[in-house]
């Protein structure tokens, strides 16, 4: 009986992990954590800036609210480049997780951590809030939605350095963004286009990173999140 239960648990773990793709935030955070090469590829494609040099990247970074009782956030990916720009990248399966006011909130939390006491506001670096959504939540069919503030009337850019980006996960174009989206939907590294992403996927799903003491951390997280599914 115990052996049968153990075998069932093992099959459950395998099912959970096998079903995951980079659209699952836990796996995505693991693949990108400290993986500057993958983060650099991601940002260069989405922002169309081939000169981005990522200096640091962490997965699942928590930002505490400075207000007692205020809302904290946990970022899927938080990166910084060689010019001091900050990037938050989030993957969302459902539209409500990428609410436009969440983009505003996350941006403000990044900004609040950039300046030290006594620094001038002009020293505030650019910040990029990037949502990669499973569906086209704005329904316009374009691959990347870029939101910047502009003056009403003249349409001139109000260059405050705050940028909000939505990547359409339903986009199927035959270009760099299309290849990136297809990689995010892949469940096996062998099917991926970009080796920078396939390497991390292979490690955490197919090699040594998959089985760790106490079971796979991805599976444990998913079971805790959705216990009604895995019983």
C-alpha cells in the first residue's frame, strides 16, 4: 500500500512538471534566476535593443511595502543592466493577473528603490514593467504593446523614463518575438528555438535540477497552489 502510494505520488510529480512551460511563473523564475544570458536575450527581443547588457537578474524577488499594512509584491524576474535601468518581467496565464493598474503599482515599487537619500530625482533610471501574457488581452493582434506617457494635444513624449510593455502570448508571427513566444509555450527543451532558454529548461525539467531532496520544488509549489487538483 505504501509503495503504491509512493508510485502514485511520483507520477503526480512527473505530471505536474511535465505539463509546465515558461508560461508557468515558478519554472520561468527558476530558468531565469542568475541567468544573465537568457534575460539578456529576452529583453533584447522584446525591446528591440541589441545593446542591452544585463548585469544582474534574480527570480522571485520580494519587494516589501514601505507602508505598514501595505501590499508587498513578488517579482517573477527582476533585472538590472549596465546603464542602471531596471526591469520587471512577469508571466501571466490570465488577463486579471496583468491588470493595467498592477503595471502601475509594480513600476512604482521599482522606482521607489532606485534612489538613495540625498540623490536628485534626475538620477532616477528608466524602469521597464514587462508582462508576457498567455492571451492577447488588448485584442489588437500586435506582438508587443508599448505604453509610454505623452502630452495630450501635441502627442509629444513625456520622457519620465517609465515604460510598460505587454507581450502578446497568442502571437504566431515568423519573427524573433514569434519564436520567443513559441519557446515559452514549449514543454520540452528539444522543441525550443533559442538555446539560451532551452539550456535552463533542460536542466530544471529533464536533468539534475529536476529531482532534489524532498521532491521537485516546482511540483511542491504547484500542489500548494492547487491542492484540489493534485490529491
